[in-house]
C-alpha cells in the first residue's frame, strides 16, 4: 500500500499531536506522584457553566441506593462524596458552600428526582461533610472537571502504617 505525500503529512501531524498529548499527560502524572489530579479552574463547558445558578435547593440521598450504580458508573456507598445534577456532565467539579462548610465534589449521578424543585441531590457522604441533614439552600460554582471513573467520589485510601507492613498487616504485640 502506497501513501501520497499529503496522506503522509496528515498522518505525521496526527501522530505528533498524540505524542504531545501523551507527553503532557506523563508530565502531569509525574508532577502529582503518579495520581491523576482533577483539573481545577476550568469550567466543564461554557454551556454547563451558564446553566448553574449560584444558589440552589439541595436534597440528599443514600441509604436506599447503597450498592446500586450511579448514572456515571460509581457504586454508591456511604463513603461516596458527590452530587447529582440533571444537566452537568459526569466528573464536573462543583464547589458547594453551606453555612461555614465548603466542599468541592464531582457530579456522579442524574437528578434530583424529588418533586420539590431541588437543583442538586447530594450523596449522604457529601451531605454529612457539609453538615446537612435536611433540604437546604446551598451556594454552588463549577470549578473544573475530573476524569469520570468507577472510583470518582471515593475517599482516598490511606497508606498502611510502616509497622503494619513489617508485621505483615497484623499488629505487633
């Protein structure tokens, strides 16, 4: 199979672009210790940023949905921290403020589906972190986007203490 000069130029341009993207990802991975970090400060999209109002009504959900998948693919557990929204893409990072509490959380699900006109549906983990126990008015702002993954919204895994490693995971004693 023979390629013309024009086809070869297009292929080389595409490969160069992919290489530049891969190098940028490698630099980002190295600068965060190998963990991918959410990109903050960049709205998920200009359209999505325009649809979010600075305040809104928030409900919360959890116990009846534990063990079920969210619309974005996460398995809901009590530890998952996130929010449901009808229009924002999965992984959109929302800065939520309630009282003296502030939390940046990802969109993990669709909703809310309550019939009270709520704009947001917090996971039980997010509601707990914000000190919310009922339907409330919250302040919100789109602050970035994170890659959607099955572990999005899970708390970080704490490293094993060195003594536990030396003892094979059992406590020394």
